[in-house]
């Protein structure tokens, strides 16, 4: 079976090699290589020649370059982007048996419209886009973004109920699955099974090392986590390592300086998936998630692989994936006092710490890259088999 995947990456090219800075490409690459006859990825390409963090391919037949745009808003400013995409896609789509589309997106919408019901399509939903838009945008941009999201969801459910719906986590699955004949949810884990470690022993930490991993964006609630560190420091020695980059970094840096926490909080920048990131998971005591909105972030499976106990806000896909006092401690979003109290409790209760670490480690056996890549491919192939037999 030949598969065409579309994702909203900004890919990079150095000589003949294609790279990405988004680790999700590792899941796409592994799934396509291991479970399908041949594949091609369609996406935009950075106008500047450079290497990215993650190598994708050096074979020309694995990549279709689509028109570059800096943000989705460019499709409103320049509708010609869709026409250019149409011309590039028209000669390609006939060569593939299956289409894996990150949903919703203007180009995914275009591909779905072009295919119609002629060939099977996977609509791949990674997070609650409407919730993300509400947090990240305001005014007319928020209104247009939410309207577009609702229109394309309605279009797909009304005109393409035979499309195969696959969501990352249960949140969007529960919302969208009634509209489609075949649907499931997965985790887009990128952690190979061989990286699993044994559970950590519980202890009453004299000094607790906290870890944040993710994009530094408004919806991540980093300002709340920084406030929590100040509260923890009043009762216990604490440090926080922040791994990631994003538009909230400047504000977060100023907040740290204003609160006098520069000796406790360190900004590590972006650390790609690999040895250095693995060492960070091993060297810290708690993973902290302070988000207002989430899909099912990859850091959950990274915490599982490295048996690292989690304190998290109870939002999005995380709320369905983890269990309070079993695989994490949940708190309400926007509450620094609750984040601080949970971190203090978990770092002072050896039995609870060990139990959560052990349960996370056990869950990783069914949350590795190999497990979920195969689960995705098997479900898609089985769904197509059922559809073609009817």
C-alpha cells in the first residue's frame, strides 16, 4: 500500500537531505517505513538552506515540496497558495492508495476535496485546535480561526463520514468519533521500547529538581509554574530546568528575574529528542506540566520511558491519559499554589513517588514508538479492508 502523508511542518533542506525540527516526523517516518510499501510526505520547505534536528530522507521520491507560508493566516491574505498547491498535488495524488492528513488545515481540506470518496483517507487530529486558538489568539484572528475549524470539521463529518478518524489521545476522539464510521485514538510516541528504565526508588527529597519540557507558548502556563517554584522554595530546596523555545520565553525570563529566581530556574533552550534530552529526564525528580490546553504531549510517554513522576494540570488529552495518584498528581490550571503543593507532596512521600514511577514504567510497555506505530497502521489497514468488503 502506497501512502501520502501531509503535515504542517516547516521542513529544511541541506544538499539533498530533508530535515525537520518537529520530532513528530519521527513517528511519521517510522510508521511509513515499517508498515507501508512506499511513502511520500508533502509539506512546506524553509527558503533557507540548513539542517534541522531530525533527519527525514535524502530520497527525492519521499518528499513533495508545497508552497511556503509563514502562518496559516497567509491563506486568507493570499488565496493563490491553494491554487499553487492544487497544481502540485494534481499530478501526484493518483500515485497513492492512502492519504494521511493532519486535520484540520487548509491544504488537508484541499486534498480531501480533490480525492473525494475515490480513495481512503485518514484524518489525523493531534489536539483540540479550537481550544488552542482560544488561548493563543484574540479578536478577529480568534473568531476566524474558530470559524474555520468548525467549518472543516463539519465538512468532513457531513461529506466524508467514511474517512478514517485517528486522534492523538481521547479528548478529540470522544468529541469527533460519533461522526465517522471508523475511528480510534492513539499516542504518537517517538520513544523506542529499548529506552525503558526501571522504576525509581521513592525518597523524601531534601532538594527537588523539577523539569519542564515543551514549547514556550501562552497555553503552556509557564508563568504559573514559575510562581509555583517561588512557593516551593519557601519550604524546600528546589530547582527548575526549562527545556524549550517559544514566544513566551522573553516574558518568562523577565518574570524569573523580577521574582529573584535566577539562581533556581535555568532556561536550557531547545533540546532535540536524543541523548541530551534523555539525560535530562534521568537527572530530574519531577516532570511539571502547567498547561491550560493540551492534546496528548509526547512528554507523557517520555516520562513513562524514564519512570519520571508527573505533576500536571488536568486538561485536554492528559486528563484522559493519566490518573490522579496512580500515574500523576493532577491540579487545576492557573493555580500556582496547587502546583507547588503537589510537587511538595510528591517529593516528600516515598511510597507515592515509587508507586507513580512504577505505574508509569509499566504503562510504557504499551506506549512505545513500535507499539503505537503498528497500532496505527493495523487499524487503518483493517478499516480499509472492512470498507472495501462492504
